[in-house]
C-alpha cells in the first residue's frame, strides 16, 4: 500500500499539499508527471529530468507492448533499468490509445481487440494481460484497463463504458491479488472512474470502484473534448465522492490554468504531453503566458528566455538564440525548450504546494491569473 499524508489544506478550496511514499520514494503533491510514452521524455536524458526535481514519470503500456515488446523489457529486467531511471514510473493501461484507434479497434466484453498502428498486426488487451504486461514493465503504479469514451459521446455510450470499466476493474483487482511481480517491489493497481460529464454515471462508477479499496483513484475521460466548465463540475463532484485520504489522479490534464483550477478542486496528480509537445513546436510557458519563440519579434531579443525559471538553460540563453535554433532546425532548440517548459510545470506545482502550506493559495491563484495571459486549449 502507498503511504499518503496530507500536510496542509486550503481553507477556502479543496486544494491540499501532501506526501506520497511508494517503494521508499517520496513524491510531494500536487505533482505533475512528465510523459515518457516510449520510455523517454522526448529530447531529454533521465539525469536531466531528475535534476529538474521530477521523480515520477509516465510511460504507456500500449506503446511499450508494441515497441520494444515484453521480451526485451523482461530481458532488461524492467523499464527502470532499460531507460536508466531510478525514480517512480506510472504506466497508463492503453485505454486512451485504444479509444483513439477508431476503425482499428473493437471493444468486446472481455477486452479490446485492436490492429497495430505500426504494422497492422492484431492484438488484444484484457484486464488480466494488461497487468501481466505492466508486471514485466515493472511500473510502480499500474493503471487498470478501462473504456474511455468520447467527451462528445451519447449518454448510452458513457453508460456502457462505465459498466464495462467496472466489470474489468473487478476482474483486474482479483487477478492482481493472485499474481506477483518480477522485481521484488510493490506495484499499485489503480482504477479509473469514467462516466463522461454525467454526474449520475460518475457516481455509479465511483461507487463501483470504491469497493476495491485502492490506494489511488484516477479520474479518466476528461481530456477528450468536453467543455471546461463541465470538466470542472465533474471534478468538483469527484472531490465529494472519492476518499479524502487517498490521492486523486486527473488523467491527461492539462494547461497551467487547468492544473491550478483542478488542484483547487482536490486533485493531487496530473500528466499531459503539453509541455513537451508544445516545446517542440516552439511554444514556451512563462508566468506572463505562453509565447511562440519562432515569432519574428524574438529575432534580436537579447533578454534571457526566462529569468524566473529554475532551468539554468532558460537563464543562460537568450530568446534571440533560441529563435535562431528553431529557425535553423537545430535539435538543441528542442531540448532547451523542452527543459524550459518542464521546469515551468515543476515550478508551478512547487509554488502551489508552498502557498497551500502558507495558507496563501487563494491570493496566489488570483495573482497568477492576473499576470498569466493567453492560456490555450489542449
């Protein structure tokens, strides 16, 4: 079991600062997890990710299953050794990736059949073999296989997703308890609450999954095109349903403002490709809002990339230099931008933790939002 302790809580919101301990590794919450889908945070070495302060990253079961495959991972004695990472790893089950394979997958009663997007080979993920795969990966936090419907789906689609997700969760829970891992470590198994933005279905899903008494609860299906106000309404409802003494993980979210808003609603854990993906497109996050470093106005801007960043690269190099690197398609530009954005996200979470502890969270949020302009959609 994970050990989770709430260290401080905001009096006027549900924001809380906590300490999560898994396999003797400490994670301070609220926490953002960099995405390393294929066993790498794009453009960075694991030592660079660690030096920023991160000790929990996300990798993806679906993609690691297809490449490099379970035989390579087993021979490497797990993903941690394969990628030379001594922190914690959370692996998504692949439910979202299967959702995105429209025309190439079929959701069945006992699992999800799909055609590989790489070579067309047929595969099937089940509640049981997703655990087998994650046992071989050696992730510290394993997500259950779920059905992730579209945010624009009909209520009957959401209802079907809830029913099947709950059924798979019970199967996964029982199978997990009957199996052992490979690397003499604890692996937590996490269920995912579904239900779209329908609160009755969310309640139904949560009540089903609470019976499993898991160490962490995830909120899925809220980064798939639903309106932001509906997302907030749903997360606020989840705050009332999920245990106060266990971490809540909002999957696939999001922008800096999304993180702040959802921390206010009681969420402890986040992941999103946005800081790394947007960095590769030249978008940098700053306390004044996102900027596009490829814009011509930065051609001769001799100011540092960001004097407020904890990233040394952001204080050492100028906007003009980074603009030049993007224009000439130098790989170094992508690396600097990626480190900058991840450092921004790390600093953002740290500021939230500190201001929750100081009892200043509400004032800090107001000040941040007054300064931060131009938040973007995912």
